[in-house]
C-alpha cells in the first residue's frame, strides 16, 4: 500500500480543481435516495464528520447502513481494505 499512498498524495498535491466543489446533499435530497447504500467512514477523516454522518445517513435513507472504521482517516478502504471489503460483502448479503 505504500505505493498507492504515494500516488494519492502526489495526485492531491498536484490536482487543482477548476470549478467550485459540489455542495453536500441536503437532508431533503438524501431522503430521495432509494438505492441500497453502505457508507464507511474513517474515524479520523478531516473531510467529513464521521459521527454526524453515521447518525444522519441511516436516518434519512431507508435501509442505509453507515459505519466508522477506527484507526484511519479519510481512506479506510485503503488503510483497512480487507475489513472494509468484508463489511461491504456483509451488507450486500443482507440486502440480497
């Protein structure tokens, strides 16, 4: 994973967005989602508020599951790939 982290860091440092970043979805917009949704967040993410989203998303989207992975920031799927993959497969089995 060190090579992947290095590539991501280089991309983040070199990338410059040319338009405004999209705004977060409102509660009304989130409540219209009907697709099964599994949200996994890193406990130390600096880009989102994990504790807030783990409460908000399942409340607004019927059947959604949101979980926090400890010991990671914004990339739990990179830092804990096996664990996140297992959780995703468990979610998919639960909706199948």
